[in-house]
């Protein structure tokens, strides 16, 4: 179980991005974070694995306080937390295969990654993960030769190399067209349902959140303003989350 306790993040300059945020996530849940740009979604995801250091509060995973973890322990914890980014975060000049193999960096000595030395088993694992997301035939292309949707599938395969128990996905389909968005979301959903991986995913469109999430947490100005089932978000709650002038847009 993941526990977020009274989490606060104040950036230099005084921006209070998270304000006493508290909630728990059970193993195997698919939680979707929604809210306006600047509501704190990305900050929250990055505080969970300490890509952003919280100002105060705790992130506790299976009884271990991530916010208090020493560097060596944090490295061990991060092995089990996959991260999927909006802009894919691939090394564009490297091959798809090499990008996927970097998902094992938390498990191997630094000299091996510097020399790009990978075992036959690691290469077999990388190819199996590329097959799983349907792009094994692209393994030896440069990452920048692929479409946006294909690059995001490479990022999912890279996250799978960590053999994660938790995946944090930060607006993973924000830069993709509607059809490709659904394709990518279905791969993430499969990881949750088939592998039992806990997923916390921020999304821009409420329609996607309703379709893929089992639970929705809405942020506004750094506060949680909704935490419940997708079908519980009616017109009143929608306006509480997005404002009185907001209009719901569906992605088909």
C-alpha cells in the first residue's frame, strides 16, 4: 500500500504546489489524477519517487518512508517504480533497443551502462517487452525515427524492464492524437490488469479518466477536491474541479 501523508511542496519563489495532500492507494489500483494545469498533478507524481523533494509530509510504501530514505535505499526503491513521461524521455540518437535496456540501470553496475554492455538475458528481456507493446520490429531503429505513439510504447517497454510494482504515468498521452492515446492507454491498462501493477496516472481529459481509471483523485490549487469513483463526477463536481466556465471535452 502507498500512503501519502500531509504532503506539501513549496517551490523557490513561494509557489505552494501541494497543500497537505493525504490519501492511500491499495496494491493493484488504477488511480487517475485530474485537474487543471498547475493544479499539482505532476508535482505529486514526482514527489512519490522523489524526483521532486517534498517540503514536508511523508510518502510511505509498504511501511518504508520514501521521503526519509538514504540515497542507496532510494535507488533500491526506485527500481520498483516505473515512470512514464509526457515527452517520452528517450535518448533520441540511440536505438530503440538501447533505450529499453536503460530500464535496467538500477540493477547493474555503472561501468556496464557506460560501456553499453548488456547480457544476453537482458537483451532477451528487452525484446520480449518490445514484443509486448507491439514494436519488436522497430528494435534497431533510432528512437527519433519513430512516431510519438511508438516512442511512448518504447517508454512503456523501458519501464517494464524495471519489473515494477508501481507505475507513475505523467500525462502519457497529452501529446498524442485520440486514436493513439487510446492505444497507449490500453497498454498501460493491461499492465494493471494482467500484471497487477499499481498505476497512478495523470490525464488531461476526464473522458479518458472515466474510461481507464478505477478511481479518480482531482486536484485544484494543490488541494484534493475529489476522491472517488469515475461515475461519481457529476456536473456539480466537474465545475468544482475545473471551474464554473469549464466545458467537458471528450476524446474519442
